[in-house]
């Protein structure tokens, strides 16, 4: 009789539907320190999108999302501590927003079978999913960025850069050094001269670099900067009257706070992007209605439509769509990190899906696969209008040099596999 009652009670609970655990998305943020100006809007956009899903849709597949924010201060050691302290909370995917933290987490997430998404940063050769099973860097990476700069300059100069000189001003860190090898290969291929100028953390001292630029007169300058380094570089470029239309930053050097302090002198400055800019998308009206106006925004609600808020929101959207994909693959809404990895590897983003999400033409269409964790590597270019204080997309998302980048990815990932005794494979 006792067994029968227990069975009946269990049946009643199942009929009522199981209580699902939250879908946990850690946010390794940095709201403090020298890079907080970039970290804050990204973290706000990331958090607000998950709040939107909870408030408007009841979560993802009927399961509420839970954001766990851990402050790293853009410090690698603190980032690893955040990972270790949160991975046991049911974490589905990590987005460290730091190349230094990424390098430390790659072996850890692989051992723990938790996916890592380093969107537009991190270890570029992780695009090879046959070697880096748990690391994804779609829709574009730094080597795509380096090629994107060169392709844009080729397009703007009649397809010929022979005899031209391009200066790379870069953050003297793992992040800033990422494009150098690619630019060296592209220099040999297209006949331009490359001069590389490192800037030490945090980037406030750049007089010598810009004096060298004034002396050597490169035709173009590209920048791999972050934080205060960007503002200082743009001001220094203005001080030596370097033409802003010939100055192109990577996507981490193209936010509002990077250019505002230089005033009108920043007009015409350009930056790469792998997503669209501005707030003229229906999803932002939803965020305003369900998140900001209800007092549930992560910040003051005044960052909506800014470059890095948009990027954080875009990262959250890609994570949510991967979670939906994982739920479909495994036939359950209550997914774990291993299932999330499968969802990321089978992710498909197309324009119809983006439009349904209220984000038409917000980013490129792409499919992820085991062989390609990096997406299509399509790169766009934006330009700053100082009078209207807005960014505009002036060159749509276009292909980058797959031959050069593919060879570098194969070489670097192959070396990593040999060093770590990994047998490349796709299940």
C-alpha cells in the first residue's frame, strides 16, 4: 500500500510537470578597473537580453534563465577564480571577454566539458573544432579582423597596396599580438610594409609611438586597442593631424567612449565590426518595455544601442539560440553544459531567424560545425560621425582571406594538438 501511494504521489508530481532548474549563464564581467568603460555596457547588454527572455517569453523553452555575474576587473587570475567558483552552479557557457582569461580557461573547460564562447577575441585557432572541442569564436575572430582591414584598404585603393605602409598600434598583450602574424602574411602577399608599435598597459603613454608615426608617415594606421588606450590613440592621431579616414580600429577600438573625448577631431575614424550598430531594431523596443521600464535593467538603461551594449546583447542572443538548439537536439528543456556544447556546434543563424528575434540585418548569417567553430569570418566597417555622435555601417559584412587564415589556423591548432597530445577528430 505504501509503495502504491508513493507511486501515485510521484505520478501526480510528474503530471504537474517537473520543476526545472534555471538555465545558468555566468557573466565574467569587469565593471571596475581601467577597462570598465568597455566592460560595463557589454555586461549590461548581456544581462538585459536574458532578463528580456524571462520577462517576455518565460525563459528559454519554458525554463527561466539565471545570470551569475562575477567581477574579473579584466584580470586573468581573477577570471580563473570566477570560473572555478561558478562552474559548479550549472554553468552552461562562459564568455570571459578577455583573451588572457581565455587562454587560461581553454584546458579547464575542455576537461570540465563546458563550452567557451570567445566572440571576436581569444585564441583564433580555436576555430578548428577538431582540436578545440569546447571553444567557439563565431562569427569572426582577430585574424578575420586583420584580413578585414587589408581587404577594406584594397577595396578603397583600386585593389593595390604595393608600396604602401600600414602601422599597427597594438595593446602589448596576448590580445594585441593576435593579428601580427596574419598581417605579416598579408604584407608578403600584397606588397605593403608593416610597422608594429606596441603600447603597454593600460595605454595612457603613447607619445613615442605617435612621434614615430609622424616621422615615418604610414599611409594607414590600424589599432588593436582596449580601454583608455583607444581614447589616447585617437587624440594623439588628432594631435599629429593624421587623417582619421585612414585610421581603422578593430571592433574593440570602435565604441562611443573611444571617440567622444576627441570631439570633432575624431570625425571620420573607422572601426571594424561583426554586427550592426544603432538602436533601430525591434528588439530594443522590447528591452525598453519589458526590462528598462519595469526597473529590471542591469544598468541605467541609457546604453541601449551603443556599440558594446549591442555586442553584449548579441552574445546573449547567440547563447540563447544555441540553448534552444541544444534543447531540440536532446529533446529536453533542462539542458546541461555538454548538451549546450552540442547546441553551439549545430547553431544556425539566418536572416529569417534574426528578423523573428527583432534583429533584422543585425549580423551575418552563418552555420557552425565541428570542423568550423569560427563561423564565416565576415567583417564590416563602421565610421564615426562626430556631429551626430553616431556610428554608421559603411561597408557590409564581407568575406576575409580564407586561404591565408585557414593555413594559419591549421598550423597553430596542429601545433597545439601535438603539444597537448590531442588527436583531432569530429564525432
